[in-house]
C-alpha cells in the first residue's frame, strides 16, 4: 500500500499549508527605520509641514518618504504626489 503512505504525506503537507512570510527585521535598524530591498536601513515616512532633509518624495497622504528606489515608494500612503 505505498499509495496510502503517499496520500497521507500529501494530505498532511496540504493541511500544513505554506509557511507565512514574516517581515525580516534588520538588527541594526532603529525603530524609526525599516529595511529596504537592498538590506539598508531607511528612515520611515514622516509627517512634516515642509520636506525634511533627505526626503525623496511627498506621498499623497502628506507624508514624506526617504525611499532609495522609486519602485514601492509611498506604497501604503496612496502613492507619490511629488518626487523631490
């Protein structure tokens, strides 16, 4: 009955499902930073009346982004309103 063993293994694997992808925290990033796709720590978007030093874009929700790449900039902030 090798088919029974294969069916059991297949069923147990299907029930387990894929491992949930958890965000990886960079050990060297401060609480005010996040790890970008290059593994570098980048300042989190912030609210400000004027563009803070180092900001690269103003998001549509009024926050300023410090992204180092255009792709994904202001995601979760309704997109980019203006590149700086």
